C-alpha cells in the first residue's frame, strides 16, 4: 500500500544520509524501527519512539494549533503533534467533504515528512454531528438527546458522527460535553445532557462507545473528549471575567464533596467506556483555575481515577492562568496538561516550554509523561498505520440512513408540556393550518450554535428539512397551510376548523455569548406570539431553544406547548410527532423554572413550572 512506503521515507532518507548519499540497497538484515511495527505491543512502540525523540520533537507533540494559524511547512518544521478546526474552521475556499479531506491530508503529509514521521491528530468540535462541514447531518444538541434519554440511540449517533468525521480525516472529536448544568442561564446548557449526574453519565458513556467503535474506519479509531473537567456546569452567576460572560468560564464554589458528587461521575463513566482524552475546563474552583490544579488533573484524574490517556487544554485557556505567559505554561504543564491548544502562535508556546525545561522549571520526566500519553493514544487509534482521511466513507456523509437516524432522534426528543383538550396530536386532514414564527422556516435557528460557524447563523446554512417543510409534507393535500413568519395571516386563524402553530425560538449562540439574564425569546418572536394569541382559536406553541425559557405568564394563553430544543437538520421529526406518526416520549432533562429567582437549581421558593422528568403522553 502506498502509505506504507511513504511512512518509511524518513527512515530511508536517514539511511542514505548515513551512507554518504550512496544509492545502495539496505542490508538484507536491516529491519524497520520497532515503533513502526504494528505487531509490537503499543507500550514497546511508544518507548522505542520516545527514546529517539529530541526535546523539540517532544514539545512539538504537546502542541495543538488551529489550522488557520499555521502552514503545512510549519507542521513539519515544528514537529506539530495536533491540528484543529475551531468553530467555523472549514477549508477557506470550499466547505465540502472532499476539500476537508484534502486539507487534513495536506497537514498529515507534512507531519509524515519529518525525521520520525509521527502523524498529527486532527480534531474538531463535532458536538452534534460533523457540524463544521456543509452537508453533514446535524443531530439534536445534547439537551434534546437528554430528553430522549435513549442510550442506544445516542450510541448510534456517536457511530454516525464518527463515520462522517473519519471520512474527512478528522479522527478526534471534542465531544461529548458532560457538564452537569446547575443554572440554565448558561450559554452552554444545550451542550449538556441533563442536570443529574447519573443521567449525564449514562448518555455520555454511550456516545463515547459509539464514537470509538473500533470498526468504524479500521484500523483507525475515532476518539472522543469528555469535557470540561471539572465543574464547568456549576459556575456562579457573575463570576466570569471573560468578555461580558456571566457564567461561562466562571467560578464553581463550594467544598470538594460537591464536585465529587455532582460533577465527577460522568468522567468516571466515560473513562470506563474507554475515553482516551479529556479536556480541562476554563472554569475555576474556589479561586484556582482548573488548568492550574495539579490536585484535580494529576492526583484525582490520573492517579485516583486511573486515567491513562492525555489531558488537552481548552482554546488558549492556559493564557488565563497567569499574566506572565512563561509562568502560565509552567503551571499548566506541571499541573497535568499534556497537550496545549494554542490557537494562534505555536512558536510562542514551544519557546516558552523549551525555556522552562532548560531552566529546570518543568522536568524532562513530566515532558516524557505527557508525550508518552499522546503517543499511546496515537498508536491506539491506528494513525501510524493509516493516517489519512478515510475517503471510502465520503458517500456516508449526509446519507439517507444518517438523516433517518437524526429524524428519529428529533422525534424522541420532543417534550409535551401542555395539551389542553388533547389538541395534540393533530389530524393530518385538518382544514386550515396557520404557521407563524421565523424559526418555522429557518435551518440556522433550528440547528443553533456550533453549526458551520462557532456561534451558528440564521438562514439556510445547512441542507436539511425545516419544520415548516416537514409539516407541509405531513398534512393531507386538502389541508390549506398558510405561513407568515410575523404571524400576520390573510385567512381566518380564528375559524372553528383552523389550528395555529407558532414555531418560535432563540437565535443561535454558543458558549458565554449565550449567557442570558432574562431567558426570554427575541422580541420579534414575542410579537409573533402576541399576534397569534389574539387571533388564533387554537394555538400550539413549538419552542426552539437550547434551555428552558421563562414562559410562566404566557402559558395560560396557549392550548399546547411543545419544546423541540435545537433539533438540527431534520425538522420533519417535529412534524412526525405533531401529527401522530410517532408518540411523544421525551421527558425534561432539566428543571423548568417558574421564575429567574429559582436559579441556580435549588434556589428560590415554590415549585418549578415543570419538574425534571416531566412530559405528557397524549
């Protein structure tokens, strides 16, 4: 196979150089290096390779850089260990599967042309499918999967996501998010499955098993990254010091018992399921950044829990530890960070860590431990045997099978919160249907953040089926469907034979930019609801949101309320349930507050609007 001869090229060049460039055949007794032999046990391959490496080559392996901040030549010259696509990190000229494969393979070829030919590991945030790639299937965000609470389904989604990523050479997924959310005002609420540790642990472990199934792209294994370790879902409102964030990257307060009881269980479960990489959290615990905590990263994670993989930093998170960059690097690496996500300047990190080792501030033993962990994962993934995009899998990207799986996931995730006089499910031969709300006909809103771009975007940014199109396909040919995003209709929505459906939602957001002090719908969507409340005889509200919103005062004016979360590309799954082709089976994975003073979870007085686990079945 051609890749084998390519991988041997650095060794062959070294042999020729040693012979003064003479074009002589190698001795019949010559053998390949131990680390190149897949028949040798992984620990022996790792140790053989490690003892051959220079300090520069080792520190290069500890460097993970965003693809827009380096060239293929720099991958070669700096011995870079990992490259990533951040949110929106698609190829500059063509966001297609083939262009992705070419982009990743170009970086990989550069890595393999180094003296030792160590492959890079390429990563991306595939948090609900291969969501940076145009044409990939976009699954419901995790909060919707938490509502479905079906581990078999989540494992299948992991496999489908891995297949679409492997086709483009992205064998490292920065997922699943295993945050245990305590305050739904957090902009990352939808990245978590639920508010209870056991619920999160079960689904996160299922996703890891699906993502890392060894037969997805043999001999490769796509790997997941449970994140963000530890306590990212428990930060206090107003504790963040990043931009205008309130919760994201903030501080989790309280004693150690809280972290162990609430936030640690999903990591135990995902490690047991085979997790080989864990991402550290931006957040702090009682004043100390998690990236700087040797207790949590080394003593608890690596020693107590027996985690043998490697710990990766979050995007430029090491920079937050100390205003002096060299001190920040020393602290983080000594605490237990093995690979540093350096989005913009690889040389800055490499030079800082080199100075630290030369000065004795970071021991060579710590460097060797980090590199040993990284190399072990690369060998286990099969990257030394098959480092390139699995282009034979390209036809599976956006396949009918994957879209049907996503449609099923959408249907199972819907939660019915109110259903006066058993209005739902609707009959398909209803005479008149009036549909309002921008979210009804907008794939970008339907998919939310982390879709093509980091923050997502409104509009037709992905191929798929809108909720409106799904409804139009579900009803009988005799049904008159009128859609107006503003809720202004030419027909009579107050007629006895009419039903209105308001599909309203949050605009896309991600991370701390989605931290919300009000948990309210955009004002334009509120106006749509006001109009439809005034004119419609029977009103169904379908809420597109990444978290519970405060709807207490409005709820009495609605005949039915369905929360569809952020369903992704397959909006027909919503219609399947609205019209009875599939049953309502979702249950709330998080408590739905009656008012803001009930946040974070457990605060305030009185009963919530809807408790954890609530969901009606018509």
